[in-house]
């Protein structure tokens, strides 16, 4: 006697089309939370893709673009828990976009011509001069040839004069004076003062004589993109871009606290003049320099040393000076004869 068997049934769709109407409350809450997270991350990612810094809070969040991976991953998990298929696809697309833009920006090219001179460059923001004693120790230890110091007020400049012998750094160019306005360039190679870039904060300029080659130097310290100051930040980065573009191929070093990362369109336009981020050349393009309150690898790289293609970069170090919210950037460069 044959036994009747039930016809096979199709496997249940884990994500049925009517899931939103039958999903328990906690699943709906997960899907809604995932959607809100993805909407926020997508807005910032869209501005990055569109090459715009937009308006507050986009410029501030762009500084920490790699860390948007955390809410994107959380959204992916919530979408999976909430059985939201659209959310899953959306989250994967967002994660892919973030991964794409996390790649170091800019191409690596080798300088033409034979090497002419070695230069060690240090760029530091000493936060209203508080980090000046630590900077003196770092300079004594590492002996850079060029030192770009932001937020170096009169007291800070006095500390540098007392702590660093004039015989070691006989050439100095300063701008501004009080608080964050003060800045100074120190050098153990001959300097000639040049017109600096105008901005809210002091940004001195100079021309260095490096074995007979005139190297344009410019300290960078535009206003930070705090709410209400985004337009001024964008304008001052634009002024730095104009300085870089006016070089006509002459060897140039543009260094300091840019208050911008490679994810800011205004900063990429500075690089678009033909400058290279020396930390990028040395394989350290996303090592954070601010804020020191956060342990590595958290934070953002807003302090940079930018160079024309005449320079090669070999080593990058990020120094904790103490009493400042920035890490100093120390780079070994080689100037090649064009």
C-alpha cells in the first residue's frame, strides 16, 4: 500500500514583501534606526563624492570620514536584524563608498633630476604657545632644518629664542603676535622674508636658499571650519591655493595646521595645484595629528607638509609635544635638481 506524501513546499522567504506590516515592533525600530544612520552617513558621503564641503555640519564631519564606518556597520547589523532588504543593500553601498574614499588621495611620483639637498621639516601647532617647551625639546632632539610653528604668541617666541641658540637657527620670520594669531618660521638655512598669505591668523612667508636653490616657504594656518566660520575657512584655504598656484613650478614647501584633511574639497584644491602631501609620499597619509585627547588611530590628520614634485619624502614621524592638542609632523625630504 502506497503512502501519500505531501508535496514539497517552497522555503519561506526570510524577507517577505509584506515584512513591514508583520514585523514586530523591535524589528521596525531597528529598520528605522538603520535608515536614520544611513541617511546621515549618505549625506556626508554624497558631499565627498560631489567634491563639495557644503555647509555645517558637513565640513566638521568630513574631517572624520573614516570613522563613519562605525555607524555604517551598525546600520548594516540593524538592517539585518530588522529584515530590511533595502537597508542591507543601502548599507553595503555606503560601506563600499567609504572604503573607496578612505584610499590615500593623490598620486605618488618620483622627482626628476639628481638629489641636491636633504631637508628635515617640522610643522607644529603649539596651542596658544603652551606647547613651546615641548617643541624646544623636540627641535633639540631631531634637529630639523625648517620649523613651522602655528599659534606661537610673543611668549612662545621668547621661549624659542631662549631655548634654541641663535647659532643653530639664525634665520627667523614671524607674523602676528598674541594668542593663536602668532606664527613663526625658523631655519638653519638663509631666509629672505616674503609676503605671506593674508588671513585671520598670522601666516608668514619666506624664501629659503638651499644650496643655491630658492625654495618658497609658506606657513599655513587658516581659520578652523567651526560653525559660523566655514566661509572664512574656505576663503583662506583658497588663498593658500592661490599662493601654491603662483609658484610656476618653483620649489615650494607649504606647511602647518591646515584645519583640513584630504576629505575636504577645499584642501584637495590646494593639492590640485600640483603639490604633494609629503606624509602621503612617506606612506602615512591618515596618521592623526589632532586632537591629542584621542588615542591613535582616532582623530584626523589636519597638519600637513605639502611640497612641489621637486621633493621626495622618506620618513614621517608624528610627535607628541605635550600641552597642545596637536601632534607635530616631522618629515625628511630630499630636494632634487630639476
